[in-house]
């Protein structure tokens, strides 16, 4: 009986940790990502170094996100970011702007999808 | 494929662990809520196995949550009779001294044929052999034997079920419908 109750408590703690952890991880990641994208967007000529630095940050963070977010969604985001890097490298700022808008949408939609709300529950 | 293989082992270990904790009952003895949990767990376990892009936590978290729910329900069921009754229902006496209780069978959505099948599975081939028959909360039939009754010498066949005359059974026994009805009218 003691063993089962211990197991029950551990299971509840595990579930709580996973749920709260996922919520915070996704919220903080995409909030930071969105802010970084906004910062890049405000510049007249997008800095390749800053774009690459953000990409490096994203690659590391997405490894953690793979625990709770579908790999396909993360890959989509990575592909878009790859296209952004290519556009900035070629100084095609119009295309880069479009990709930045797309990244904004990803950040907003993913935060909404993974937040706790009635719409998501239903 | 190796990823799928490793996930299969992990999910299998989790399921075995959880089902061992749920206790030793066969499918036929499960309460309704246990049956629901078993079905849900079976489906959830396949989710991360079918698609590698789905995180394994999408299978593990709901499975663990269902096992926790099962344990809590079991705990409350032990403490509260009302909760137990609400969750599992109550047993019903479907056969008593007056024979088959049709109203009870209707409430339980059991037809007479189903009931006769359950009786036969208990090893009894006629109603007079049984003093009481109880449908338990898990759908099984418990039977109290009538020691004074004489077992039938051959397999009985039903001729009238729920007010309907079964022509096939009657003709195989060479029973005429009109003669049978006249006999019943005379003796009721």
C-alpha cells in the first residue's frame, strides 16, 4: 500500500512537472524568439550575424522542444529560418521580410496552440 | 526503425507496470470504468509508436494520468459506497422464485436469449434449476442452485421467447402452435 501511494505521489509530481514545464518552456521560447525576430525586423538592413546567432540559439532550444512539440512543426520553423538566412545572405531583404512575418505567425500560433484555454481543450 | 523499437520497449514496460498495479482481473471481470481505461490506454500506447515525429511524452503522459485516475477511483470506491454505486451500478436479481424478472432484464438491456446463454455458461440448462440469478456490476451472472430441482434429461429448447412463438424450434420438436396455445390457455 505504501509503495502504491508513493508511486501515486511520484506520478502526480511527474505529470505536474511535465505540464508546467512544457507550458513555461514553450511560452518563454516563443516569446524570446518573437522578440528577437521583431528586433531583427526593425533594422533597415538585416544583420547576418544576428540572424545566424538567433538560428544557433533556435537549434539548441528546439532540441528541448522536441520532447513536447511535434518534430514536423519544429522542422517547418527551422526550414523557414533557413530560408531567411539565405535571403539575408543574398541581401534580398524583401523576401527576408516575408520570412520574418512567417516566423512571427509561427510564434503566435504555437503559443496559442500550446496554452491552456477552453478553445484548446475543446 | 531503431527509434520505433526502443519506443516499443519503453511503452511496453510502462504498460506492464501500470496494468500490474491495476490488479489481476481478466477482461470479463473489469468494471465499466476499468474497461474504459483499458481501451483508452491501448489506443494511447500506439500513438507514439505509429509516428516518430510525435514525442513519446504524448503517449506516456496520458497513460500515466489514466493509471493515476484509476488508482484514485479505486481509493474513493473503497471509502464510499455511494461513489461505488454511482460508478459501477449495483447487482440486479434477474431470476427469483417467480422465474425471470423481465422488467429487470429490460433495465439492464439484456434479452432473454442473452440471459439463457449466461445460464447455460454456468452449467444450468433450465430455469427451475436456479433459485436466484444475479447480474453483477461487471455483467457476469451469479447463480444460486435449486437443490430440489431435477436437471433436464436433454437440452431444453425455447419455443416462446418474449411473447414470440419460435416456429423453427417448435417444428424441430414437432410441436403444433395451436395445440400449444390451447394447452397454455387451459393451464394458466
